[in-house]
C-alpha cells in the first residue's frame, strides 16, 4: 500500500470529508511520534503497540570478499513493538 492508498483508507475509516484532512491527521500523528522519540520518550498505544528509541551499539566487521574492515558508531534507532490486539487482528486476518 502506498501513501495515497493509505490516505484514502484513513479518510474512509476516520470519516474525514477530504483527503487533505486525512493526510493532515496522518502527518500530525507521525510528527507527534517523532517528537516524542527525539525527546527519548516512549509512546504506548494500548491494543496497538509501543514506539521507543533505543541505543544501538556500534559494531565492527569485514567487508565480504575482501580484507577491508569497518566500524560503526553507537546510534539511537526507533523501535516498534506490536501489542496483543494488533497481533491478534493480524493473525485472524490470514
């Protein structure tokens, strides 16, 4: 599903009058999640899941087929853990 199709789905399920309103709602939701994660706050939506920011440790290794090595630094990455309600709905839909 691409963004335009998702906007139409949100418009239908959210009873928005226009696609512009639905797109604004999606943008507000995603920006709020991003703002919370940047502030290192977790966001928990009961029945859906939780968003968090976690520290990913750096690593080192070798490039396959060569003798070159590389190292990466520590960085913060977003994480999502699906809630029970979401897992159950996806399982029932198969």
